[in-house]
C-alpha cells in the first residue's frame, strides 16, 4: 500500500518541479531580454557621449589653432615694429655721429 501512495505523490511532485522549472526558464528569458535592452541603451548613450566629446575636442583644436595664428601675427607685427623703431634709432645715432 505504501508504493501505491508514493506513486501519485511522485507524479504530483514531478508536475510541481516541471512547473517551477518552466517558471524559472520564463523568468530567466525575461531577465536576459532586460539585460540586452539595458546593454543596447548603454551602448547608444556611450556612443552619444563619444560623439559629443569628439565634437568638443574638434572645436577646442580649432580654437587653439586660431589663437596660435593670432599670437604669431601679433608677434610678427610687434617684431616688425620693434625692428623699424630700432632701425630709426640706429639711423638717428649714425646721423648724429656724422655731423
């Protein structure tokens, strides 16, 4: 009689185990889908940040190049003016010695 009671009990336990495994499989698939969705959104955000950073770096490089050009132009003009003033002073000194 004990075997007769254990067999229906085992069948019911087996059904419960299969039901739980099915539920767990479904939960794992849902979790996997959520993880994939999160990874995709994170990847897209990282690409957006990289594009913004690259744009900012390009703008910064352009500004630095423009400032370098302005500095060189100002340096050239100051050098030209200083050279002209120096030449005039030397010419005035030379004329004063010639008299």
